[in-house]
């Protein structure tokens, strides 16, 4: 069994190929059971073990089985250790033999950003020129690169609630030749943006629907539970909404909260990534339409990304 570190994943993947692989997976025959969630009694805070399995269908040639194992130990911060760690185990689909153990955190960054870029392929205007990246955490550079792979963005404004972090990351990405600058005024940046991507841990809306210009696409990644949100109800109400999977209707942030509060009916959600990739939803219908994509993640994306890494490494 091969151990694949973060640097090898970075060398094996490009967003062009990964977005295509995710599109194929959402069109294909992949089984995704419910995520397993286990609480582990620990002091001073309980830990969590998450298991996220998926496998290709029996009719798929050269199939694979995979599972992402994630541990969340909140007390690790006091020890100077990351609180969230993960590993992805990829197995042969015919024999179950283990093929590779991949860095789960790195794989998640790649597949999460690629899912947003896949949605933007259907929902963002083809002539998108200006992007705003809200948040300067680990996902931000991946989301920026992913969206740059799908749309002809000329400028990316990067905003963070700690401005010094936005300035440092913007300078780092600019040195790589990416068209990124730090933004101090989020409202002004959003009002000019064709694409707004959010990846924060905010519990209060940071983007208001009234700021979105006609034709804008809003990509919401960060809010993964019902105590978090990055955009307000007005953003959901104004937009044609798509989600990655039906789980987003109950699990994460803005769409689930708007549905729960009765701000919009469930029929307001136009479809999922499955619907977009399989042609059941037509995506953007006009240049002036405001669109919104909400993701909560799915093991299907992990499997597709892991298989692409494995094949890129000669597996």
C-alpha cells in the first residue's frame, strides 16, 4: 500500500482535470452511504470520529472503494496540535485490497474547491471578470485557483476579518502570478463582483443579498452546521439556488436556515450537482440572473479525487 503525502497530491492534481473527474462522478454510478458520526468520551472535551465511505457501482470497470476517516479532537489546540486530522483509504473495487492511504486534509481542500468550480461551470457567467474571496484560511487559495481554472477572472479581491491575513495571503498569491489583491471594504468589493466565494467560520452573515449585482454568482462553502452562516436570507431569496447534495437542505448554514424559517419554500432550490451534471437542471438561464451554490461536501468527491491521484501516480 502506498502512502501519499500532501505534496504528492499537489503534484498529481490540476483543477482542470479534477473538475472533469468530479463531473464524471456526479454523472456516474457511485454508492454513497450515510456518513458515520461517533462521539468519543475524552477530557476536557469530547472528540468525534467521522467515517465517510463511497464506492463505484458493480457495473463500473476497474472500480474502487474508499473511506475518509476524520478525527476531531478539540483539546489538541492546547497541545499545539491540529484539532482535525484525516486519512483517505483507497481500496481495489474487485478485491478490497488497500491501494493507498492519502493525506485526508489535503484531499479535502482540493475536492471542496473543485466542487465549487464545477458548480460555477454551470452557474457563473462565462465572462466573469471579478471575483471576491471572503476568508483567508486554508481553503481560500484552493478556491481562487479552482475558479480561475473555469472562468476568465482578471481580478480577485481577497477579504478577511483580520486584514493582515488577507494582505499576507494576497501578496503570496500575487508573487505566484495570480491576479489577487487584498480588499479592505467588503461591501464595495462584492457590489462589483461577478463571483463571490465564501469560506469562513462565521456564525453571522458577512455577505448581504442586497450587495449582489445582477448576474452575480455566490459560492457558499464555509457554514457546515446550523449555527453558522456566511450570507443572509436576502441572498437566498434573490438567487436561483443549487446545492451539492440534498444534505445541504438540512445540514449547513444559509439554505437550510432559510428553509427552516420559511423564508423560501423547498421548491426554491432548483437542483443539485447531480441534476446539473446529468442535465436535469439547466443551470444559469440569463446574464442578469443571480445564482447561489451551497456545498456541505460528499464522500463521492473524495473518492473521485483519490482515484484521480492514484491514476496520476501510475496506479
